[in-house]
C-alpha cells in the first residue's frame, strides 16, 4: 500500500511526500487507520519500526480542523533525545500545515520553554518531570488536550516515571483519544493501559522478535581484554557508523576516551552530560562528524540515525528485551546491519536466553592474530596494604604493545573505514 490510501489532509500528505516516505511500515499500516478513526491504540513495537509517524500523521491530520494556538496534542516521552526526535518529526511532516510544536524537558533553561508556550502551540512533546513543573507553575494549559500519546511506556516505567504518568492522566480527564506505545508489556504497563485506554485497538508488530535484517555474532573474550579486542575488531571492520553499548556511565566515559586516544572519531552519550553536550554528540553522530558513539541503554533512547551499520555490545545487556532494543538500532528501514556482542564466561546464561529468543545459535567468532592468552596483571599493593590492580589504561597499553606492535610514544593508528552512500531510507522513518 501507499500513504495515499490513508486519505490524509493534502497539506499533511505533502509533508509525507517531501520527507521521502513511500511505503508505510507495518506499524504505520496497522495503526494509522484506527488512530484516524479516533480509536485508542496500544501499539507493541520496537524502536526503528516507524511508530513516530504512525501517531504523528493522524495527529497532524486532526489538527487541520479546529482551533489553533492552544495545546491540543500532548506526547510524553522518557528522554530528552526522544522528545527532540518526535518534535523534529512534527516539524518535518507538518512543514506545510502551520501546526506548531514545542519540547518541554529538564536539563535546559525554563524561560525559553515558557516563551514558546505563551506564543501558542498545538503539540507539546514533554518529559514527565518538567511537564509537571510547568503545570505547577501555571505556565502550560492542558485543559483542551484532545490526544495523549505515551511513547516508550516500558522505558518510562524503568526510569521510575509511572507515578508522574498517573498524575498527568489525572490532569487530562476530558481527552478524547489516548495512544500508548511500548516495546514490552510488563504487568505495570498492562495495568496502566487498562486504566488509560478505552477499548483500545491492540497492534503487535513482533515486539519480541529481532529484525531479520540484522546479523548476529558473539566474540568470547576475557573481561580485561575487551577494549583491546574492540580496537582490533574496529581495525578489521568496514563500518559506516558504530553504536557501542556499555553497562555504566563510568565505562562509557572511559571507553570513549580510550577510543579517542586510539585515533577514532568518537562521542559519548550518558546521563551526566549537559543537554548541550548530549545534543552535540547526537548531532555529530548523525551528520558523520563522529563515526562511533558510546552510550548506555538509557542515554541511547531516542537515537534516530538511519544508517547505523554496526551495534557492538561491549557489555552484554541484562535482559533479552534490552538486547532486542539495542540491536534494533541497526538494520532499520529494510537496511542490513551487524550486531556484535562481547561475552565472558559469566555471560553464558544470558547468551542462552538470547539464542532462545532468536530461535537459533549465534555464531562465535575469533579474530585471527589476537592474543587471547594474555593474563590480567597481578594486583598491586598500596602503602595502606590494600590490593590494587593497574589502571585499565595501563592494561590496555601493555596488551596493545604486545599484540598490535604499537609504538607507545605514538599510540595506535586505527580507523573505521567509511562506506557511506550505499544505504538509502525507503520507508516511513522512525
């Protein structure tokens, strides 16, 4: 089918054409018709399936009739990055409509948001905490909201936002339509859906399945050799852009510093960064200034980069759902991608669980010429008698000098080869 079959308002349809959308994704084909009819919808879909356009296009169509310059659609998202992505989608798809949108989230100045809200907007994309701040200060009027969207509801639960979401629901007793999107359906989100939605249409586009366009591989490695192996892997990998997941904010910072010292164009994305630095990392990764982005799971929510060629799990995720989320950042919009996961002997249970979800055994790979036998250096003793191991930087430098013949003064000279221009977006976005 084509987007023409939805019979969208001509000015909305022109935005679809200008964005280059041709064929609706499964979530768009299933969700747009009932949303246009005014039905509540519960959509089960992964990141990268096109769910943003699935709710944004019907909202824009709705807003072409009725009043302007007051908030009629409220979209709640868990992270600033996702809020910005949705806001940008509203601007791109609604470029011909005159519909105005604004973002409301913490980590940035309060006053500019107030100014934008006072000017009058029809769509507000908000994170829960800052939205409730505006409500308490009387700087936002939600009394005429017609449509509420709860995006990535499971992640909002993971971040502890569920009480805030219920407060927001209580502020919108007269809303006409509620849309909830989630990649998983834990009991808490199911209960929220039962309370918030009225006889919803349930749409499931394979939320527990990995994209068939992604190839998977495991790289067994001792914990202390992970960074050395990563550098060697990058040296042998043709990649357009690489997203690397770590388990902690500290490891994200440390690994990005190590990759930068090795000569890679790399940025970090983790929760302690200011909004300006987070946005600079995202923009640089999106436009190719950085070929590698190192991120934690939470910080990576909302990443909308269509040409991520590789996802590397430096640390294996804690759940199979998290694995599916992570690798869903590549192989998007009918493109192909690769998902590599570093595994230690301690990860065997999670490996089995992931293989069970995928329905097949994941290929194990070794890098020829890499010395996997190097032992972790013995712990050193401090003046206080405490045991201390050499710093990660020392371990990595010693191993790299042995296995990669690196001049310790000059440092390694590795790079990610660029294969740009051979992947084109063909479908309806994210």
